[in-house]
C-alpha cells in the first residue's frame, strides 16, 4: 500500500490496514502534508494498493506518541472510475 497526499507519495514509518481504512505512523513533512490536506483542503488523501486501492480517505484520529504521530484514515467512498 502507498499513501498519496495531493500529488505526492508519502512514506509513513509504518502503515497497516484496519477496519474501514488504514493506520499510519507519520513524522515531519509527511504529517504536515496530511494536516494541510485534512484541515485546509490542500489536496486529497488516498491509498493505492491492497483492498483499498484508489479509495479516498479522511482523517478520523490523531494520536501523539513521542516524536511520532499515529493517524487513522477511514475510507469515505468508493474508488473513482477510471476513464
């Protein structure tokens, strides 16, 4: 699975599928990109690969763990149709 925020691939420290979405551990620029997309509409959040391929996601939970931030992203609809 790959996490795509806006037009760039973000590399979480760890990412796993959970019921209805994914859980990812982010740091630094990756976390800032996610916050910009989630709260300021600066791009979409999607996951590519696995059973959630091309599904749009929304931020559901943020948990701080020292220098890491664990986020839960839940699917908010079906994958868009390809032209």
